[in-house]
């Protein structure tokens, strides 16, 4: 039995699968509710024209050898650090992603983490469920205010900008560190562009929104963490390896900073030793884009990108557009 020319490495919302089947016919989907091992993936993608892949899939030269004459890897994510883009480009394979559609959703989660950490929501929930609540007390579960504080944005791209703009209702001072000025933040919020050291030393809340590259790996190291106020909180919804997780554990355990909210981790799904046991950190399982509406839009966009390449059209979002002219 011949296989379809497209493989989806893990089930995505029906909006994407139905679009693929409508335009391309039969489509094979990973039947397991888990990420395939690299060996399983190598076998599953053999002789495919297109692969709709996930962040957990390692798309390297070995896999490109296995897939043969593949024309497109469409990543079901904004980031694409799981794909060797340089190698794909060398082979003339398009790499697509799904920016834009998850901007506000991820920004909302960053704010959810920020409030959860600032007001000790998870800790207070556990305290109450455990039957420890014996009545109102003046010193019970004291957190920190958000209104009027300083918000630092590390990486003022789409999501970082959205997070900052949502601070309007809280009268916050906004600082941002980015390789280029952000006119929207400066005009609408009076935000000030600063160097990374100043951002960490002056902010009460720091929200991380940089992509993972060789330059940003462990960008937030013990040196930067040591600049933070003891009352400050770190929020990360970008990529786990941007933060030196072991250094963060030490800072949290020693109360050198007040808290952290993490949706991403350095060695996902594993957590650094000691992280899960800390009361001053809120942990979520990489759910930045996890709403019904957004995940459905991501599915349709990832499928649409793949279809466009196979039909000889320019996709809405392509990481390496230079391959289109080859």
C-alpha cells in the first residue's frame, strides 16, 4: 500500500488535518499521543513530499536524508530551533512556521504567570485545599503589588510588545531591551529602551521573549539574575534554554529573587533538580499557545503553509524564502 506524500508528526486540531485532506487527499498522522522517538520519526517520514512537524521533533541532516525529496517542513510553532534551517536551505527545502496567530494568547499566559507569582496564587490554592486556612490573618500569604511597578521586556518582538501593551491598565513603567528600537512601545507607553543589565537591575517584573539562538542560550545567567531586586520576579514564555535553569534554581532557593513563572524549560520535559520543590516558582507545561481558538488557527496556518509550497505558491510564513527561487 502506498503512503500519502504528507506526514503529520503528532495530531493537531481538526482544522489543519481537514484542510490537508481536502487539498492533498490522504494524509498520515502519528497515531500515538506522544512525540515520536527520532528512530520512529526517521521511518515515518521516508519518501514524503512534506512534513508538518512539532517543536519536539529534531529535523536534522540525518532525517533529511531519510525523507528523500521532501519539499517542505512546516513547523507547528513560531520557533524553529528544532530544525537545521541552514541544512534545509542547502537542500532547497522550505521551512515554515506559525507567527502572529499566537501572539496575544502567549502574552496572556505571561500575564497569568506574572500575577500567579506576584500574588502567590498556586501556593495559596494548595494551602487552602490542604485545610490550613483558619481565617483571615494580617501576615498570611503576602505577595507583591503589580500596579505602578516597573515591567522589563527582554525581547520586544511581537509577543514582547503584546505583553508590554497589556500593562496599560496597571500604570506600569515599561523598560525594554532589544537589538532595535520599538516605536510602538515608546509612543504608546513611553517605554524606555535600555541595555540588558539596566533592565534586570531596575525592573520589578522581567518577561523574557527572545528566540533561542547560539547568542541567546543562557543569556539569562547567574550574572544577570544577581542584578535583580530581591523583590523582583522572572517570567519566561519563550524558550527554556534562554535561562540558565540551574542558576535560577539557586537564586530562587536562596531567595535572592522573589519568584519566577516558567512555561518553558531548558531540557523539556525534564526539570532541573530542585525546581519542582520550590514554593516561589509557578510551573506550566509549555501551554503558551494552548487555547482552542489559537491552536486551531495554528493548525490551519501550518497546513496552509505546507499546501502552498507543494502547490508551487508562496506560503504565508517561510523562514528561508531564498529556497523559493531555487
